[in-house]
C-alpha cells in the first residue's frame, strides 16, 4: 500500500513540476495561477514524507513531520512578526494560503529539504558505543578512557549527519532565497535590517545563518529520537535514495534555471560549489561504514 502511494504521489509531483517548470521558466505563469507555487512545495514535502514512511515507518515519519513542522512554522512566524530571526520580510499572495502570516506550504517545504539532506548525510559507525561494557571492560584500568571514547562515538553518530545535512539545506537556500526574492515570492525590507546585516542579492546574511541553526536544531532533535542511528538497525543502510535524489534534481534544475535567467550568478555558483564540496566530504565519510 505504501509503495503504491509513493508511486502515485511521485508521478503527481513530476507532472506538477514539469508543468510548473515550463510556465515559470518561460515567464508564462499567469497571476491567477500563482497558488501553484504553494502546491508544488506541498507536493514535494508530501512525496518526501511518503518516501520516509516507506523507508523508516509511519511512526518515524510522523515524529519528523511534527518536529520539523512545528519548529519551522514557529521560526517563520517569529521571523515574519518580529524580524528577530531571519530578517525583516513578508510573504505575498504567491504562497497563499497564509496562516497567521506564514504560508501553509512552509512546513512541507522544510520537510522536503530536510529529508533530502538527511537521506544523503553520512552516518559514521559508532564502533560498539551503544553496547554495555563487559565484565572485563568494567574492571579494567582503562574503563574511564573506554567510556569517554564511546561517548565521543555516540556524539559523532548524531552530530556529523546533522551538521552535514544542515549545511546542505543552507547551500540549497543560498539559491532558493535570492531567486524567490527576485521573483517577488516574498519581499525583504532591506532598509529595516541592521547595518551589520549585509545582504546577498537583497537577502540578509542573518537569514542563511538562521537557516543553518534552525536546520541543525530540527535535525538533532529528530536524530536523537531516531533509532536509525543505533547499531544493527536496518535503517542505517543508505541505499534507496532515488526519491530524495529526484526531489533534489528537480528543485535544483528549476531554481538554477531561474537564477541563470535572472543573472544571479553568485547564487548559482555558490550553491553548486557548496553541494559539490558536501558530497565530496560525504564520499570520504561513507566508506568508513564498511
């Protein structure tokens, strides 16, 4: 049943993406159809979540959606109403419907990005860190050093994938936000930002810093509650990432096209360079699992 839903929603996502890509990249999207932007993000997030259900089960997917949805919505609400998190900005009707000033699509957009990043994040082996000490180890002179080494291995098994994935999400946002600002999906009020808060294509740098912090917070909360990171769990296998790769490629192709068309060369270049560096980092970490 879950596999059937994965196929159906993926097919719907691909159809909606292809239609949107043609209309948006050619500038033919009419004003009355701008709500399609929100539906695209909702479909992308739903596709990612259904894949997550098949991959890790409904309980883990529900936990991720609740944590990611609530934290991301709260962060966006604070940003919109207080200007104290991402900067001073407001959403337009392109992302309607709005709930208390925040688009309904926001939690789904965050879920899509975090699931994509989480799917590719390197997870180092914990080297027996989750097993109890044997009698011989408990009585040995190096017991304190052994416990310290195991504690460090546990921290690394949670923090490395979280830092990597948060960095990937931020690398994608370096492309998404400048394009969204150029397309007037939301409006930044640069004059109201602090003098130290320099802008990158009209987007304050604090926005990207807070994207990384928020992503890291969500990912660490999810990782600490996720049994994927415990030894001998089948979820630790990193195969079967076709859907996350599809979501990443479609998202990147759409926004890279818009960035190049709008002359946002630095945004496109930084996005591609950082993603390449992150996957190079991943290639050095993944072999350690064998």
